[in-house]
């Protein structure tokens, strides 16, 4: 099993904390579903302990490198390794970007630790640079590093505006803008679809692969759109939106998109697709972009895509993969990344469908103790080489959305709170290492 990463544990822990935050609810509401205020506060405290267990050990053993290796108390400078399955073209002189610290900043604010947040912001503003000879995956660097900087900046502005002694001077936004500007050469293709890989110092490297995933070029609009809105520089949003529009124009007559493509020709490489790896965040970003930016264009794309998924990928409560040209099933498998789907359905308002799919993910989790990376639906067994659980937060996020959407339905609400407690106990029992 892969070593759990502190940032991922923190993400899962905070989502569980949000579920446990029902402790702040009035006592009458707590008593109606059978979970009293004291029990909720106790479980919330355990979640906070989980976060600091991960964060403090990262700071002690790995900072300022990217991630902690908990089994050895070592570190890895993983930004250049994310998405790089064969570990090719690794940089020689890259010493990390304090990735876990960046990803943890917003969590520190949520937990109210503004002293540690200020310390992190100060260190990053004085030490972090992106002028490094490192080839990184555009998608991974966008969602983790750029997204981490932007979300922490927004929270810092809120915090600073409420604190007359606040000294925050947009340092994180300046870093985000510097990083975002280094993304732009990746979009300089005939199609506007970005290369999957970019060297932060030198841009697109000679003979770089032209293959990318649908997620890789269709899941950039939230961070890059937000960066444009915050800086007033339209280039970032324009580049991401052009790529998204091109990707949507490539959909099949069934309104389905493939999973991999060529950024130069704009042709599909892999026609088998689903809602899992390589495609998942394309759907997620469409509906969240509509929520964030309010443009009907995102809604129109999402709504058409959602109806197509429900028609051609769904089989009862499960979702298989299919050929986007014919709708014929190709692979019958559940992957842990698919667990974002009930959350998307909840955001859409299709709570009945969300409940149905969420229940099946829970059943698989309960059967194996955690949600496996890949489960073969047609055989009812784990994939022989993907039996691990890499601490993905998608199922916890979907659970939180369902909790928020069903607060008025006591029985369902009670079941979801129970799930939160269940997840927490499993993580404490099976994941904690140091």
C-alpha cells in the first residue's frame, strides 16, 4: 500500500471535521438524530488531532520539501513526480516547493490557527520561487499549488479585513500570478489545448508528448479563472476557457467526451470513457465553474454532459465505461475517483440519484474496510494490482454535500453523520503511522 500523504490526510480529516461540526448545532437538533453535542464535539476534536498529526510531522521531518514519507520519516520533492507514472525527466536541482504547507494554509485558517498561517505565509513570501528547472504536470500543479495559493489568499484577505493589525499584503496572490504566468506557454498550440507538461523555467520542452487527458485540459478553469478575476489579467481565464470550449467541441454525437487526446491535432486517442480517472474533474469543474462564475455557458455544457452520462454510463446504481461513439459498454469497474459523482449530483439537486450512488460506494467501503482504488464490477473482486487506498477525499466530500442537502430529513441525516464517524474510526485505526 502506498504511504499516505499528509496533505491528503488533512483534506479527508477536514471534510470529516465539517461533518462533525454539527456539534455546534442546537442541542434539540442534535438530540433528534441521536448524536448529542458532547459526542460530536469529541469526534470533531479527534479530527483536529488527525490534522495536526499529519501537519506537525510534515513540518518536523519534511518541510520545506514537498511531502512527507511517513514510513521512513523522510521526504520527497514530489511536484515533478505527480502524474509522472514512469518518473521520467526528473529535475536534478529541484528541492521542493513546500507543497504540503501550501495545501495546508487554508486548513489552518479553517481551524482558527492564524498564528501558524501567518508564519507559513511569511516563509513562502520570502523563500518560495518558481524559477526552477522542473518539468511538472500542468493539471496537478494547477489543482494543488496554484489552487492552494489562491484559496489561501482569499482566506487571508478575509482574515486581514477583520483584523486591524493584519499585515497581509497579497503575497500569496503575487506567487500565484507568477506561477500562473508560467502555465501560459503550455496553451500555445494550434488547438488551444494545453500540453500536459510544462517546465516552470523554460516552458514546453523539445519533443514533449502531445498526449493529455480530458481532465488535464478541462479542469483548469476554476483556478485560472479565479486568478484572472483577482489580478485583473484576463489571460489566464481566456486560455483555460478556450481549451474548455475546444474540448467540448470535440464531444461525440452522444454528448460524450473521450479520456485522452492529442493537443496538436485535437483528435481523440482513447474513445473509451466514463466518470473516473482521466475524465472525472471535467464534469466537476463544469458545475463548480457555473456556481463560481455564474455563466450559463458552463451550465449548458454540464447539463448536456450530465444527461449523456446518466443515459450511457449508468447501469442501476453503478457507472461503467463506454465507447463515446456508440454508447456500448467497454469496462465494468468502480474506481475511487468516481466517488466525487454523488457530490456533483447533490450540487445539481439530483439528491435521489446521489443517495443511490453514494450508498453503493459505501457498501464497497464497508466490505473492504476502505474504498479500493479499483473494483471490478463484472467479477465482484478487487483489481489485482490496485487494492490500495491513496487517501482520496472524494467520498468524504460527497458525504458532506449530502449531509448539507438532507439536514431536514432526520433519518438520512443521522445515517450520514454515522458515516462520518465510521470514516473517522477507520482512518485512525488503519492510516496513522508515526
